[in-house]
């Protein structure tokens, strides 16, 4: 049923104990599923095969700043770590009408440590089913869960994305390019085409494939000079000199021709902050004009049909938290491409005081219609929330 949304957090997290959902993992793989570890000081941690133990610490911070701590933090009784009924009450307490729910920090970044591809995919499927059937189902208009897709192959990613759409999830989160690599490859195109056909939201939490995307060349070049590994010669990395967070990945898609081949594709980079984006767009255009000729000769890079910044402004959405300077520069990016969020229950959150501590300082002097776009309207449109358009 349509509802009125005034404030939507476009980036919150489902930080729940793994035993809440790992019962859905088939028995033959369950001993390889994530599990809780409790330390003598009361700290909860998450143990995943092939990975160091993750301690909750600042991932559960629904409390005053002076009470944050990296030790002694448990899922039990913590804000943001309870059942969906608790979560709805926490939204009400913060004056938030809905949240887009990414996984917790101990999610896909760690799950890929599971060596068996079958076990790894079974873990992801169990989480997605828990998210859709056991958590968000209580209030799907307010608990907007994002599924996760495997990095094992493009076909596996498509299959899980199709499953997520079938069970009612409004979007999926990528932790790498669809092939599982840190660069755009031709094989990814099947995934982008399937995403458009499914009409499902594609999101990235901060960056693709952290930390693997920071290693090695930033692209697969048609030609590779012997010294391509030297810092100045990796032209795609050069184009990202003035970018942080998801900017490099957006730029990889631009120069990989993804948006030319898929003009309907849209992608949301959450928790990037936005103050850096205007400078990056300006400098990327300038840098492209200075480097596109030699990169075509030496690297086989085809000229773009438009300026790099035009692709980004059309196809990319960006998430921000408390970022007043970014809001001042909103028109240099596009008001309809920006989505505010609480990041609850991570340490960046101002819950349960988001209005006074984040919304008010963010939007001083901003017209009401522009505020409405950034705190709700853009998320409503991107995730296709059931909004009452009469209000």
C-alpha cells in the first residue's frame, strides 16, 4: 500500500548475529558458515573461514559519542542488532520512515574467504532468503533490504540477482565487478543487461571489491606497453587522481564503455560523501582532454562519445551522511542524484538524533523541495518505493 515518506535513510546496515540467519544454510555447508565468537571482555566477533576475526566494535554505535568503544561490544541488546520489530521502533525514535539495508561489515567482504564456491554461494543464498522472508517481510515498505550476489562468475551473479528479484528484494549490492575482478571485462555485459531486464536497483557500498580494487592495473587495455605498471602510464588510474571512494569505480565503468552499451543502467554508490565530486568531475574532464590522444595510440583506448563527467552525472547516484560542504555544491552534481543516509548503527550515525545532528546542519538555507529530493524523493525513485504521490 502506498505510504508517505518524509525521510528515508538510503544507507543503513543490518548488523545482526550470524546465528539469526545461518540456520538457513544447508546442513552440509553449515559448519562453513559465519559464526559468533565471544571474547573474555564481552566483545562479540564474527568468524569466517579464511578471514581474520571481525570484532563488532564501532559497527554497533547507537549511543552517545562519548560511549563509543571498540571493545566489549555485543549484538545482544544493541541498537540496530535486534529483530525487525525493534528496528521499526528505532526508525520511529529517529523520525525515519524507511531504511535501505546493506549487509553488516562482516558481510560479503568476509564471506568470500569461504574456499568452496558452493558453500560460499549457499551462505549468500541463506542471507538473502533470511532478509526477504524473515526480516523485511514484516514491513517491506520500511525495511528495504538489499541482496548480495556472489563473485564466482557472471552467470552465478545473474542467477542470484534473479532470485533476489523473485523473493521481492528491491536491489542488490555488488562487492566486485560482476566477473569478480577489479576491472571492467566484456563478460560483465550479461549481468548489466540482466539487471536492466529485471528492473532491479544496483548498488555499491562505498567501493567495488575492497580492498582488491586498489591493487594492480585499473583496466584491461587493448594494448599494454611494457611499462604500464608505472604510476604515470596507467591512464584509467590517472583519471581517478581527484576521486575518492566510489569515484574510481564509476570512472572505470565510463572508460570501459559500460554506459555507452547500457544507456539505461543506473548505479548507486553509498556512503561516498559528496563534497569531492564536483572537483573530481571537473578535473577528470581536463585530464581526459590532455591524455586521450596518447592513450588511444599507446593503449588502444577508444575516444568517449561525451565528456566523462556527463556519463557520471547521468548514470551515477551518490550517498552522503553529515556533509554540509557537499550539500552546498549539490547543483554541481545534480540534486536528483544525491541520497542522504544515517548509516545506522555504524559509528558515523547520529541516531537517535539524526534530525538535529545531521539533517538540520546539512540543509541550512536549502529550499524545501531540494531537501525533499535528497532525504526521500531520490531514494523513492531509485528503489521504487511504494510512495503516495498525492502527498
